[in-house]
C-alpha cells in the first residue's frame, strides 16, 4: 500500500498558533517558572518551537510512552518507555503532546504525573481529535482541532517517517 500526503496545516499557520499559545502561557504563569514535559517523540518539534517563544524561565524534561508501535491506530495498551529525569514536585508542569487522540495515553500519563505532586499540571497539544475520544480528557492549550484523519509532520510520524516535515499533512493510503 502506497501513501501520499496532502497538506492540512501550513508551517506559517503552525508558527502563528504556537506564538499565540506561548503568549497565553506567558500570561497564565506571569512571574513564575514553567517546566515543560515533552511526550517523545512526536511532541519534540512542537515543544522546541513553543519553548523558544515563552518568555518565562523554562525547564525541560522528556517522557516516552507507547501505544501505537508502527500502526496507525492505538493499541490501547500504554507503556512508559522513558520516564522523567527530574522530580516535578512543586513545579508548574505543562505536558507537551503532538496530538490528543483517544485520550488513553494522556489520561494514564496525567494521572501518573499528578501523583508526583506538581504545583500545577496542564496539557498542551498541537493537535486535538475530539471525535476519537474514548477517555474523557481536554487539553488546556490546543493548537488546532482536526477531523479524524491520519496526519504526519511537525513531529508526527507514520512508521518513523515524515516527522521532519515543517507542516501537518494528511496521509492518504492508495491501493496498489
């Protein structure tokens, strides 16, 4: 099966929205420090773009969970592949994710992180697919709400390909 890409959100649109989100975070946390926790690997491009636009003191950490493997649909089984390097006790934590899909992974992750006693815990996602939810979860900061399409680019991948695209594209699978 071959795939082709159709641009859904341009690089310019992404950067403009990332700037707006950073400005909101700057207002919400004025005078404080924020600790960004990137959900690897997809959230890395978004987190880097966002962190550069936040004017507050920022610290970074990374966590990796998996529920997809090389498939286009979540398996529903969440596993932590890489845990945080530092404690989040007493910190203003913002979890940075590429896409909120079924909500399973993020629900599990947010519950686990909240047990580690952060001062505050919020979720920031570049993309949101509310039509795919099976677990009730809402991001505090959302870049774009999109339909139930399989997308790549700006950190999102299909079998580890296309992460480096500077835009978001829908993957259309063609029968060969």
